[in-house]
C-alpha cells in the first residue's frame, strides 16, 4: 500500500468520525433527573390564611337615624356584610370637599334620615377602592372613618353619600344613582326597627365635637372558653427572616430566641407573645403615609398570618404603627391587658417592617358550652363613669361592648377565656368595666 493510499484511508476515517461526533452533538439529550422544586427553591410559608381588604378593614357599628330621636343600631357582622355588599356596587363619583358646608360634624353625621357606617379608625380612600366601585379618575387623596348615606334624597336625580373623617374634621361628598339609595331605604333602613339584630341606641355628647352612641337596654352576650392552640415558632422563623438557613436559635429563660445579626425573633412562653424586631429598618419610612395600612395587610398576607378573626382597629401615622384586633363572631372587639395578646401590632421603618408583635397562639376547640351574661345598659354605664372621682367627660373618646381575653393555666392545659365587659376609651387607652359577683361594676380606672 502506497503512502498516498494510507493518507486517503486516514483522512476518510477522520471525516467519518467528525460526522458521527457532529450528529451526536446535535441529537444528544442528557438524561437529567427531575429536580424537585421543593428542595431547590424557597417555599412560601403558609401559617393560616390570606384575607382580602374587605375582610380586614370593616365598619364595626351600623346606625340608622330614623327620626323623632329614634336610632337603631347593630354590630352584627351578618347585617353589616349585607349593607357592604349592597353599597360595594354603587359607582361612587364626583367627589368634592364640602367640609366648610358641613358645620358641626357630629350633628351633620347623625342627622335624621342618615345611615352611618362607623369604622374603628381612619381608612385611606385609595385603599378602599378595592372594596367599593369608584368612578372618579382624579380621586382626591383623603381618609375617612364614617360612611354616611343620606336617605332623604330619594326624589332627586343623584343620591348622596358622604365620607367623613372625625379625626381630620373633613367631609368628602360623592354622588351615586338615586335608585341605589331608594332600594337601600326600602330594603334596610325602613325595616331596621323590626329587625331583631338591631337595638335601640341613644346619644351621649361628652363635647360639642363628639357624640357616642350606646345601646339603651341591657345586652345579652355569651361567655366563651377555648383551648389554646400554640403557633409553630419555626414557621414564623421561616416566614419572617429573609434567609432562615443562617438564623441561630437559643433559649433564654422562658424565651425561644432567633437571630441572624440583623433581626431578632423572641417567642415568650410565659407572656404568650411573639415579637420580631429589625433595628436596621430604621424609624423614618420613605413610603407615603397612605400606604401604611396597605403595607401592613400585605405583610401579614405574605405569610398567611390571619390565624383568628382579626380586623383593622387603629392607625398611628406619626409613629408608623398599625393595630389589628380580634373580634368575636357576633361583632364585638376582644381586648386584653398587657401583654396585648388579642392584637397584632406593626411598626414600620424605611420600606420594611421594624417591629411585628402578636400572640403565639390561636383559639383552639371550645372547652365548654358558652354561657349567657347580661350586661348593663349604656345609660347605666354612663351614670357609673360620670360618677367616678376624677372622671373628665371631655377625655372620653368611645364606649363599647366587648370581650376581655384571659389565659388560665391548669395543670398541662391552657384555657382562653373571653369574658363579656363594657370598655371605654379614655385619653387614648381602652379600659374595662367588669361585672363583679354582685352584678355591680369594677372601676377600670383603678
């Protein structure tokens, strides 16, 4: 075989080999094992459930001023839900500031023929666009704590609904199709006197700028007792820290402590509290104050943290603080002494949470059948408060029926008791008036 033939054979082998390698490269499919998503991505932590704005930011009192000094009201979630469902489709439009025309706000709000939805604290209208239909493209930026429906305008072209802020002394008027007001008046307003969910209310005016409405008769409420259901601290660690894998856990006295050098989570088994703090967040938020409530709701929704029936209760824009409070199924707020285990509190820093505080438990199974308690009328409560030594009526901000939450530990079991009580807000603080064994009242000022 000549040298030239050998070269030809080698060249042919190389060409064939190259062609085979090229074909294999083009057609090769690696047999990778399926990568399990669960083991390679950070999972969203789901502690309880998410909630919509309308489930969290709600009126907690509904009043109908029928005329001739007759007012009927309710705190029933079912009745309030009917009203909110009805007005959510009303197409509110043509908002205008009529503060100068309104005059003295309590008289304006609680005038004859008005239906009043009272919220626990100020609500940004921008947030409430998620609840009601608003047609205005250039909606003014304002807050409100009362929605006032004027049922006297049924013969006119447009119906009137006012959004009132008692705190800011402002009134913004909107227009709705009058047919909605007509239907509302016939289906709800005119029937309230015969509806067993509504009770007679009366007005008390501690000052010219404030009117408080209370039930005229005694009120029957249920007394509850539940088993405590502990929340999983590890779930909160995974939910609140940006990188749970670097979090260190330690135990100090009655506290489980988690930290990652930037943040700290303490779960106290004696006080039944959970407190997460991130000092690096600072104390000067750079987001608009109107975003405060929305961010607070989104934060809890981020880890599905609504473990019980929490509702928006308070907002302090100056200190960047938002409070959500537990309510019972009948619509009464639930209070607790320090520590505030019936609340979720948030304080915001620069674009992120600074402090997140709540209980480390939720209501478990009912431990015994509810028992009924009769609480004194609003008239009797006011007589008692006004008769207290040192009581100044102008410092009285509100009076409500509610529940006092207490934890009782027996052997290896912890019970959560909800005791019916009158509450009043005095100089910015909620205080209780508890029934004693003789049916009298214990002074919450002591």
